[in-house]
């Protein structure tokens, strides 16, 4: 009997140890630090190990956009023109070393680099651009180009010589270069490997691109490895000998790998970013050996359907905008990693409204909440009303927060949780009362895609035919036709003010901030301003030897 | 025996036919549209898919055909040994199974070996020392093994490795013939965790069966002849007590083929279970359907093999011709 008691005590002891250890992960809180900019001379060589969420098992940038594939594979491919850094609303040369634009923004002539080569040694020429544009405009059977809107703008493409192509647009548009420079528009389709063999896949031909790195090997479920392209057209780049992307199926494993020094840089992807407790653990355990960098992710929004009577009334919508406690949302939903905001995230060129002073967004809630109650009563809903909030399976947490916060205003709601494809379809068909979704942008061109009612999967398809949406469409059409930078900024602000404040067509909840961690040996890593930019090219990264 | 085997193999055909129809129907009855799932997963704000895209993609994927046509196309391709292409990656499903199967088999073999190595001696020890401290220890350990979810132990093991040793296994999987050390260091933890559970079942089964056998007359006779306890237990009793354990091992192998997905994820083991869950998430019909058919064929085959091994181990068992 005594021995049994001893064994029992042993088990209890083991359990007690586990219970002491476990809260270590859950209780710590903190804010991310800032990314450290390096001013030292880059050292060539080295192969960093980077985390990747799951398998990058599809490969055509024309057809897929997930960061899972983009993070490792976009280093293999270049673009005609690329987004600038750190101002991502600007455009920089890539395969096109320069370009001319006609006065009416309709004719774009691109002059290609002379030294650009595909990874298999074949020269990159204007014929490759022609093939890529034609493939994008008229995808072969089995290929679906998600970026056809940009390609559809090109009415005519002329190959003037091996190094020059001219694109004539259907109509003049100053934002064409910005759209062309979207990170997804990667040239992963060498004409000599694709023509006559469509539908072809980049992985099936060995991921041949013109980018700073070449494909080395892919062990599904484990590793995607790339190596330095010695013939890269930018002299001196890349600095690294290669990169190993470790494929991780579980976020906790990903964190454990970084914590034990098996990763140099944590991966990018929702669920894989560092949480506040994880950041605190790393700071405590690794001290100065770890660096953190944050950027803004897509913002939570409450989208209304005006066919549900209460939401057709601007006073109700304004009441909800005023009522929501966004500081509390940041604490509850984002564990402190986020800010109250709207469409353009902080640091973006068009983020010109100081949301911290705006009624509804500001920290002081008392007056705003009184006004919210008054507006609701004035609209005839003194005792509140009930509605159903559509959301997807992974977004229950912010949905529940919205429900809880609105209770104080007398508005009760229930969650209708569906999978993402169903949510998206019901949104497009207008089969919802209110919908919880995420959205964000850094430019007018993105705002056009998100808010113009011609976009059936955008924010406002349910508002089509209503004067508020017609006004938004008119403002957007005018804004994207404007070339003047100052005027574009003014119009972006007007649009944001009209959508979010004057008409409260949607109610933003908060803008999450996501954090990556890397070892202090990693230098030159460029994080994007916002998650949607997918700005993760590694040619500027170098490793400092200890 | 040959006729018996032939009959059993022939019975595979109607079993698989019914199973294939069920799998096909269940996949189609589930809510959601694969074309929509693919398009939405591809979408980013500012990138737009519309009804035309959905229709076009459905046609491209062969989903616009009537269901009986789709089913017959699939069955025909199965019969010709062509498992089709993944709707997502457009890679052959057979290639995917070929990549993942060795990994899962590795894990399964390690698990079964460890569990047999542990469970048989412990089960026998518990039986011959019934109601004494070794028996209590084995019973407590097996109850804990059965009651604790493997994925939870997996996370705890990972956490303890980090906290105590500042070390976790490399996330890159190598086959044993490529790098035996890396292979073992990655698979040993999930294998031991899985083996704890399986050896708990087996040890309890060995203990119960052995206790029953030890009470048989022929065992008493063996003891009365003056044979030593180890000889009586190992040579006469244990062999007869092992038969039901064989059935358990068959079930374990089947479970290990598909049921280790969370542990696979925690330890970054790129096995079949992980592939199945990913395919289900993506509604990748050909992958899910063909993987399930693979599991069924595997289960039927394992059951047949176990039945045949019964006859080898126990000469009293004879299958009717």
C-alpha cells in the first residue's frame, strides 16, 4: 500500500511540474519592438533558415496569391516593374530598367534590361513580355488569371525590338504602373518553356525565373530551398548563398524552432506571427540576440446590408460606429497588437486622417456613446434591435467581441458561422444582414477594387443602386483618373471620410499589427507596410557572422 | 488455403465498390463548392473572382458533369491504376501517396516495434505478478496512456524539450536510408508517444489473456513436470495469449496510416494523415477519395494478412476451403 502511495505521489509531482511550466506560455504580455535598420557593409554568403506556413505546393503567381507560396517562390521571379520601398505607392525598375509614359497616361513603353536571363541561361526578351501579357489577357484552358483586370486594360502590345515593348491601354490611367507592380505580377512563365505546352506550371519546368535566387530542392512537408542566382541582373545581389524555408504545419512548432535557434527568421502568415506572450518569452530568453518587426494586417470591418431596414438608416450606422470601443477591441482581439483605424493603415501614404481624434475612434468614449444612444433613439430604435452577423469559421473571436460590445447599445446579434467560400458567396449574393470581414489597402487602385460596386465580391455589392454607393463609385472613378499626387491624396481622404464617417457605410473595428522575429545576425530584411503588399524579397538580406 | 485467400481477395471488389460509392457521395453531399473554395483561397483584396470564373473552373475540373458520369470516370480511372490529379496542385495523386506513404510507414514501423518491445514484457510481468506492485505500476501506466490524448503529450514533450534542453528535432524529414540519425531524431518522439498508447492496449490485452491461459490445465501440467516459470510462461503460455494481440496490431497499423495527423503536425512529420486533412480542408476530391480508397484497401489487406498469420501461429486454426 505504501508503495502505491509513493507511485501516486510521483504522478502528482509530474502533473504539478507540467502545470507550473504551461502558464509560462500563456501569461506573458508585451509590445513588439521596432525593426532595426542596418547601416553596416553587407557581408556576402550564408544560408538563413526561414519559417514557412505549410507547403508551397502550387506555383503559378497568375493563379495563386497566398503568402504560403509567395514567401519562398517570389524570390525566384522578377517583375516588369516593382513596388517601391519603403513608399510602396511608388514604382521602381525591375526587369524594365526604365519606361516612358504618354501625356494622356495611355501609352507605356518599357525598356528592358540587357543582362536579364532566365535561370536556364536563355536571355529574357520582349517576346517573353508579349507571351506573359497574352497569357494574362487570354489564359489558356486550365489557367485562371486572377489579375486579368490589369491585363484587360492593355488594348495593344507591340514588340518594338528585343528590348522594348509598348503597351497601349484601352483608356489613359495613371495607376496602371502601380497595378502592374503588384507583387503578384511575377514573370514565372518563360516563353520557351510554356508556349505550346499550356496549361503549364512553373514547378513542372523547374521554377525557372529571372529572380535573384534559383530553385534548388523541394522536400514536400519539410523544406523548400533556393540558391543564389549568379547571373542575377542586379550587380552584387543577392548577398546570400541561398535560403532554406522550413515548412511548418503547426504554429507552436514554428515558435519552438525559432526559440531553439533552428530558424533565423520567423515566417509570414496569419497564425504564424508572434503573439505578445511569445514576444515576451523571446525577449526574456534571447535578449539582444533577437529583433522584432511589425506591420499592419487587414483591418476588421463590419459590413452592412441596407436591405435590412435598420442598416439603411445612416443614424443607426453612425450610432454603431460611435459606440464600438476600438481601444478595447485592440486589447481583446489583438492582445494589444493593433490600433484603431480604417482603410489606409498608419504609415501608408494615404493615411491622412488622424483617427485617434475622431469621434468613435478616440479613447474617450463617454460623449460618443451618449451620441450613439441619441442617434439610435432618433432612428426609432430606442430599445435596440436584433440582427444576424455572418462570419467565417476562423473569425469567431472578433465576431463575439462585436456582439458583446453592441449589447450595451441595446443591439443584440447572433453569429452565423460558415466556411470562407460560403461566406464569400453569400456576401456577393447579398444574403446577409451584416458581415464581418477583413480589408485594407495602401492606394486608390486597391480602394477602387474594394469599394466600387462593379466589384461583385467587394465591400458594397449589396449597396448597388443606392445613392451612397453611386457617390462612392463616382468619387473612385474620378480619383483613379487623376494623375496629380496631391489631388489623389485629397480624394483618397475624401473617400475615406465619406465611407467611414459621413455615411458610415462600413464600421471598422481595429487594425491588427503582426510581428515577425529574427536573429540579430539577419540584416537588411524588408518588411512590408501592410500584409497585403507581400513585400518579402530577400535579395537585400545578408547575414552577419558572429 | 489458396482458395480461401482467393475468395477473400475477390470479396475486396464489392466491398471497395460500395465504399467508393459512399466516399464519392459523402464528398459531394458535404456543403461547399470546390471551385469556390479554390477561388476564394486564391483571392486577395483587389483580386476578384466572379460567377463566370466559378463556372469555368468547375468545367475545367470536370465538376460540371452529372454525378453518375463523374463517379464512373473516377472508378474507370481507378481501375486503370490512374488516381487522377489533385484539383489544387494539379499533381498526380499517386505521386502524393508515393511521397507520403514511406514517411507514415516509417512512423508506423517504429511505433509498432516500440509498442511490441514494451507491451509484451510488461503485460507478461503484470500477469505473473498479479496484484503486486509491478502489476499496479503497469496498470497505472497503461490507464494513463489510454486516457491521455497523444497530441497533448506531443505538445508537452515539445515544450519540455525546449525548456529543458533548448533543443527540438530538425523540421526536415529524411528517409532512414538518407540520414538515419536525422530520421530517428525526428520520428522517435511521435513514435514513442504513439507507442505509449498502443502498448497500453497491448499490455492490458497480454495481461488479461495470459492470466486466462495461466489457469489452463496444460500450464498446471507443465509446472508439475518441474519446468521453470520462464519456460512455462514464454514457451507455453505467451504464444497462446498473443493471438488477440495480433488483431490489435492490425487495427493499430490501420490507425497509424491516417490517425496521427496532429502528432504529425506537431513534430513536422510529412505523412499521409497530414495530406488527408489538408485535402479535406481544400475539398480536393481526388486526393480525399483516392486516399480513402487506399486506406480501405490497406485495411482489408491487413485484416487478411492477420487472419493468415493466425493460422501460422495457431495450428488449430484452419480456414474452410
